[in-house]
């Protein structure tokens, strides 16, 4: 019960700070809109491409590239922007499990909101080729959750290693690649309008990865926190 109360309190703190500054939200939203617009201009340089067989594949992959880098920009500073004095204060009032959980939940909420806005913006600029829009939207939400859990854990590790951005990129690479592969398969099935039951296995794999990452965070972060 104490862990739950501490997590809720820290989560409210994260939301209030973001609501006051809107730094992460506005910055990532600007990145998404500007990137989509640049891609739109590039596609217009070759107008005949939209009618080809390769267009849906490029449409899908390009969207996940945008969301991936948006997640990195939004989540990478989860722990890196915290000062040592503030971390010391957190150490005195809350458990490390509550801190990592609150950061993870906050990043999930942030990325779900940004992804939910990015998809309609993307569909406005580019021709919609999705056969099952609802299933694609659910896949986007699953992707937001997966990116949030992975990058939050990696950000916590990197922050205890001198805020080394290179270390974060190296550590996240072997974890994020399987997630991206599964997400591309799920979203491609949604674009083709394939029966949803055929993708339950991939959804299970994605959920299992999230459970493993969150469990690993809860186990490892207390040891990192003591340092």
C-alpha cells in the first residue's frame, strides 16, 4: 500500500511539472509535426510513388521511425534532467521501486498521448492505406507502452553512468530491435486487414517483453539507486 501511495504521489508530481512547463510534450509534438511535413514534401517530389505496391510498406516503416525517435527525445531525459539534490530528496521520501514505476507510468501516458496525436497528423498528410484502423491504433498504443518501458529503464541505467548518451544507445539497441520487429509485423497485419486472431501470438510476445523489462527495472533499479 505504501508503494502504491508513493507511486501515485510521484506520478502526480511528474504530471504537474509537465503541465506547468509542457517542455517534453511541446518539444516532441513539434518534432513529430515537422518530421511528418518534411517527409510529405519528400514524397511529393515523386508523386507516382503513392500508387505503387511498396507505398504501404514505406508508409508503415516511416511512421514507426518517427515514433521511435520521438520516444527517444521524450523519454531519454527522464532521469538525466534530474539534479543530484532532487534525487537525494527522492531518496529520503520514497522507495526506488516507486520512483521507477512513477517514471514508467508517466512516460507511458506521455507517449500514448503523443502517439495518439501523431497518427491522425500522419494520416492527414499521407494517403491512408490501413485496412483495420482500430487494430492499427491499438498497435500504436502497444508500441508506445513498449518504447516507454524500455527507454525508461535504459535512461535510469545511463543516468547512473554519468548521463552517457552513447551508453543509452548501446544498451537500448538489443532490447528495442525485437520490439520494433514485432510492432512492424502487427501494424502490417492491421494495414492488410488480416484477421486479428492471427496476430495474438505477436501481441503475447510484445506483452511478455514489457513484463520482463518492468520486472527487470524493479529488480535492478534499487541497486543502482544505492550508488
